[in-house]
């Protein structure tokens, strides 16, 4: 699969320090850390995911209770058991799908119609900041699987270009540092010049911060740098998306915030303040954009092991293996039997960006397995009272 990569001459120097995103002191960014492979195939392969959705429809189940279908289903299950065989899985799926067309009541045109009917973003154009890795990368992948054209905007040029290549002709990369308003403005203009309009703007780029825990030690220079990315960068994205969406009187804007913007004590003050600002920003701007038929919402994820959080954790737990850090993050969740993963945020973004959420605006969709909804009172059991 070959991707379309378009790099427009730009004002960002391509030095290693300029492409560093987490180190605010200008040192090189940590090497990209691959997130753990997710447990379900849905995250791994949009083709399989769509097929799975199709299989869950009763009508398809009923009309394909033949041996061929059983054969297909077993084949699919085999695919799920091996994460390392994605490419061969895709080939298998194709051949098994042919099996359905030949034996079932659905001909291939009918199948295609069902396939496309499930593409929630068909014909939509999205710009996603911070899409070269983690949550943004997963969302770009998800959006494309649902028929969207996606422009990946990020400060990490190589990762962004590689991802565009991987995702194919519906993806392209545009270098963008969200701290520079003209970068964001140029990215939006690039989308409009390439696709004629912008339907979805996802302001996702963000950084962690490393500051002493006490407010009396707050480093205000660091505060300004984090706010420049996590707050000003998002506001600039909203501003320039609105510039091109208002004339069309339509569009959907998304922002990534965090559970740390909802509850105190989960992150350094600077980061928490930056994330709670975004929740307020979304509500404020929603009051204006609703008059133009434009929706704006944000998503507050729980901790997810991406490059962002693993690097952060490594500072607290130097020498601890990455796999152990991943487990620690997952174990911190509240919902038994589930882990918070990039695909959970990507699915939330898909919902908010699509017409499924056509009457949802000014909302903060919390993806935290209930973490911020309750707190247990740790009284001793009656029989244990002394
Ligand atoms: N991972 C978590 O635990 C978690 C939890 C809640 C919220 N978030 C938020 O999710 C968002 C995405 O983070 P992630 O976990 O996917 O981390 P990530 O590090 O994998 O992705 C962040 C992306 O943002 C890009 N970026 C950083 N600074 C930029 C800048 N100035 N201009 C353009 N791009 C820039 C990075 O290059 C990177 O590709 C962030 O806003 C983060 O605050 C993350």
C-alpha cells in the first residue's frame, strides 16, 4: 500500500531539536515507543473490524448459516488468535469473503452496500494534530477505515510521513508545530486546497510536563511552554478550523483533554490546569459555534500507555522495564477486565465526529472506565472493627 505524502515548504527547521516534542529543554525526543498490541483485532485491522461489525448483524448471520459461512467464521477466529499475521490475515479474509459472496444470498454488490453503509465518515475530510503517534495515530487509522480522508499534522516528521505511507492514499502528512499559529493556519489551508473543505478538526497534540509537585516550586517558564502546546495550540486549532467551517455552516471540532482536567491530584498542576482549560474552552466556544451549525466537543481519556505516558513514567521509575510500566498504567484503572487503549479514544472521536453525534456539542466525553465517577469509602468490614 503506498501513501501519498505531501510536504509543503514550511517554516519549521528540520533539526532534531525542533522535531522533539516532549523535551521542553530542546533535547531530542525519546525514540518512538510502540504502544502494546491491543487485545482485540478491531484495533489491528479496520478491514477485519468492518467485517466483524457485519457479522454481528442478524440479517447476515441468518442468511449465511451455510457451511461456507461457518468456514469463514472459523477462519476469522483463527486470525484473531495471531497478532503477528495481519497481512496474511487480510488475504485470508478476502478469500473467505469471496466464499460468502458465492454461497450466500448476498451478492457482492449487496455486500459492498452494507460495507459502505457502515462507513461513518464517508466523504469527510479530517485534520488531526499530534497524529504521528499514540491516540492521534489510532484515530487517523480509525477515521480512514470509516471512509475519511485524513491529514496528519505533527511535529514528528518521519513518523508522520511513515504513517501516511502506511495508511495509503487517503492519508497525507503536513508538518505542524501547534505552538505556531501560522503552522496551524497553513495546515488548515492545505486541507482546504487539497480537498476543498474541512469537516473534522481534531486538536489532539499535547505534552506531559515535569515539574516539582508543590505549587510553591512551580516553574512558570515551564508552565508557559506547556500551555503554549496544550492550551494555546488547541485554541489556535479551533480558531482556524472555525475560519473555514463557519462559511460552510458545518463541521465538527474535537479536542483531547484528560481526566486530570476533571480531578485534582492526578498530575502536576501545570498539566492539570492545561487540560481543565480545554474543557472550559470547548464549552465557551460551543456557545458561539452552535449558531453556525458547528459542533465542538472534547474527550477526556484515562491514562493510556503511549509514548507520552511511558516516557513520563520512566522518569518516576527509572530502570523499570517498559512492559512493567505498561502494566502499572493499566492496573491503575477502575474497570475490571478492561484496559484504556488508544482505540477507546479513537472510537469516542469517531462517534463525536460522525453524524451519530449530530446533536452533541459542548460535551466532554470521559473515557475513563468510571475512574472519575466515584470514590470508595475504605471502612473496615463490620467484623474487623476492634
Ligand atoms: N497517554 C495518556 O495517558 C493520555 C491521557 C489523557 C490525555 N492524553 C492526551 O492525549 C493527547 C495525545 O497524547 P498521546 O498519549 O497519544 O501521546 P503521544 O506522545 O503518543 O502523541 C502526542 C503527539 O503529539 C505530537 N506533538 C507534541 N507536541 C506537538 C506540537 N507542538 N505540535 C504538533 N504536534 C505535537 C507528538 O509529536 C506526538 O505525535 C495529548 O493531548 C495528551 O495530553 C494522553
